[in-house]
C-alpha cells in the first residue's frame, strides 16, 4: 500500500502548536516564507506612561521573545527561533498592507521570489 500524505497551507506556528499536541505535521523547507511583524505602541496621552514603557521594554526583551518563539512565532532578535527544524535558515518576507497599485507591484515581486523555477 502506498503512503498517503495530506498537504495543506498553515502558519508555521501551527506546526509547533499542533505538533506539541500529537499531530504529525511538518513543513516544506522553501527557505523563504511570508510573515508579518508584531508591533506595540504607547498612546501619546497614556495615563500610565512609565508602566507602558516598562511593558514595551519587557515585550521587546529576551525573555518575552523566547516565550513568543517557543509558541512558534518568529521574532526579530537574532539567535532566537521557534522550535522548528531549520528555523534558523528561514528568511521571512514581510507582508504589508497596501493599496491596489502597490499590491500589484508587490505580487510581481513575490512571484519572482516564491514562484521562480
């Protein structure tokens, strides 16, 4: 009997999450993946500026980034990676919000990156 494999598209963090819950998942190592960053801001008129700054410092700190990476997120600090095979070799291509013209231009760029032979 031939082996049967299901193929689907998922966020890489789901490979980590479901893998920890016993689902036998893996991913195709393409080298480049699309991703989006997380951001954090402090309101101009925040009632607790010092607390907000402390939280931002924590959010961007090593401990927080390791927590995020451990649940499958890719973070901005070099040397901290999610627990995926070859995660250190992945180059993330930033997804950005854009208007129709910029989207058309970006799609042409992405085709060159992801659909080249």
